[in-house]
C-alpha cells in the first residue's frame, strides 16, 4: 500500500522550496522608489481603488533593507543610475525588480545621452510592464505574473541572481 493511503485526509504535502516561495510571493514588500510620471500610477495602485493590499504588499518600505521588490517607475537618468544600483544592493536577498513603463525598460522616447536606455543595464530585471504610463491594472498584472514566477523559482536561481 502506498504512503498516500496511510495518511489521514486533509494533510497537505509539499516541499520546503515551494512553501517558502509561496510565502515570499505572497508578501513582497516594494521599496519606496519613484523616478518619473509612472510613479504616479504606481502610487495609485497602492490606493484604495486598486488596493495592492489584497496581494500582501501594501507596505511600501522606506528602507531598502526591509524591501525585496524594486519597482522602477519611470526613466532612469545617468545621474540616478548609481543611486538606483546602490538601493538595489542594499535590499535584502532574495530580491526582484519590475521595470514599469517603456522609459524604464528601453529609454522610451528619451533616446538621448542623459537617459539609461533600459534599466537592465544597471540591475537584473525579472518582469517588464509595457505602457506609457501603464495603468494600475497593468502594474498589478505584472506583479501577479511575478508572483507566479517566484513560485516556480528554485533557491539556486534566487541565489544566482543576487
Ligand atoms: S513611460 Fe511614460 S509615464 Fe512612464 S516615465 Fe516614461 S514618459 Fe513618463
């Protein structure tokens, strides 16, 4: 007789990796960090109409040491890039980055020497959200897709990224 026949019903079997990843995905804490107009939509996403709190992430942390999600909301100037990298380095591991809007992802319409042509030149990006600006619904869709990605990751993946 197999083990499953000896266990009482209602017992949930999983492994530590899946359980920890589920907990991580359900309690992402974003760093308080806005760069340009996209940040207004990001703030709207945290408000009562869209209510990010439903997904365990209403707490935008003022300290990067208490955050594990960086939402890059807006264009990244060359001057800001080292600051962004420093905040990323100070965030606790494992951590994830979401690039919000075309400016953060590729420089957008700012094809010039002052703007970084994609934040992935500065930090590793886990999820891209298109748009100018993306609506809160789009940001939340990107966040939910990031939750699914985190659930599929192995600890080795998370360590390699950090
Ligand atoms: S994508 Fe559009 S809304 Fe977002 S920072 Fe660039 S110009 Fe502003």
